[in-house]
């Protein structure tokens, strides 16, 4: 095979969705293995054995509040982009999305499914995908901003790590955007179009405030859920200090190189608790418990996914409906 023919093949392989998915799984598994080698399996067992009805009930309530807020955020942005949906539909689709994100590698499959499903319902998959991307991106931006603010006041031991990491990440992102914009006129037009869509999605002060408030509620619910897990494994940490640690762990959990959130979250949790003088084992145990109860809390998404699959199977596709109608007319004649 010549270099001319092999180069496109290499680019095709490197851009393959399955390669990216495999890489994410391997990174997630690798981090879990590294954590187990470092602290052993005991903290994971401690987290599992700490589950009780009170923890599950609290997680269900907090998860429901976070889902309602996130679905509200999505419905606001989707409506402004012309692919709106009822709030009740947004809640159901968001629950299903969270379930898929939790049980499938990468942590974004549910969002892709949500975008495609809403796009098909409205006849505009591209615009629905933009709504989901904007909604998730703004949620991450608010989470990072809250982490920086809280850590600046109550997490000084993390400041020396987080600020450089965020600085490097933002620099890399900025350079990538500038390089893309400078690469071609087509890229600049695409970037300008997406910025216009972002402005349309959250262009007014009122909408921006609502989106930020919804995002704060989502982050706060996750922080409290992790706090419940920390208390359940027997650790006692002052609330504001615990909030700072929880935000660091949640940032790690949002890294799309995991298995349903597992991997980077446990690694960073062990590190963060160790840096705070609370012990790496405590962090891993709390993170493991958080991961398990979070999966249980999005169980309504499984029910909705099954119901949706049954409805699709029972409802004939448009082409099948035409065939059935034609067959019925022939039988009558």
C-alpha cells in the first residue's frame, strides 16, 4: 500500500467513532485499575456496603431536582432555537439521556440520542443537536465558574493545581479555535454561524439568568449528593470545605474519558481527599457510593427507554402505514 493510499485510510481510522469510544473505555478502565492498585478494593466495598434506604431516598430526590432544572434549561434553549418541546417531554427525555450516559461508555451517548430524537420530532436534527450542545456546554461553564469561586475561598490547597490546569485547558481551547478560524474561510463561516446560534439560544439577559440559575441548581444537587455519600461512608467534613472537594470531584466526573463517569472520578476523588488530609480511601469509597446511587437514581430513564422502545415497535413506520393502507383497500375491493 502506497503512502498516497494509506494516508486517507489512517485518517479514517483515527476519526472513527469506534476508535474514540474504545479509547474512552480503555482510559476509564485504566484509571480504575490504577486506583485499585493504589488503594485496593476495600474502599469500593466500603462504598457499596454504605448504601441504605436513606441514602437512596435522598439521592432520588436530589436527582429529580437536578433533572427538572436541567430539563428546564434545555427546553428554554431549544425553544429559542426553534426546536422547542413541552417541559414534561423534556424531563422524560432528560431522564432517559442520563440513564444512557450512566450505563454506556463516554458519558455522551444519551445526549446524542436526545438530540437525534428531538431533531426527528421537530424535523431539524442539526438545530436540535445545537440546542443540546449549547445546553450542556453552558452547564459545564457554570460548574467550572462555581468551582473556581468556591476553591478560591475554601479550597486553597487545590488552587495551585486547579488554576494552572484550567489555564492550560482554556489556552489549548483558545488556540484550537483560532487555528480552526485561520485555516479556511469555510471554518470561519461555520464558527460565526455557531456563535450566532449561541447568541440566539441565550441572547437575552432574562434567558441567560434562567439558564445560569438552572445550572446552579443542577451543580448544587450533585454537590449535596456527593456530600450525602461522604457522610454515609463515615467521613465528617465541614460543609464549605466539602463543597470545594465535591466540585473538584464533579469536574473530574464530567471528563468524557470514562465508563459512565467511572474512572477519572474515583482517581481524582482519591487524590482530592488525600490532598485535603482526609485519606485517599475515603475519597474513593465516597465516589464509588456516589456512582452507584447515581445509577439507581436515574432508573426512571430505564423505564422510559423501555416504554419508548415498545411504542416504536408497536407503531408502524410511515412507509409501513402506506403499505398497510394499500393492502386494506385491495382486500376490500
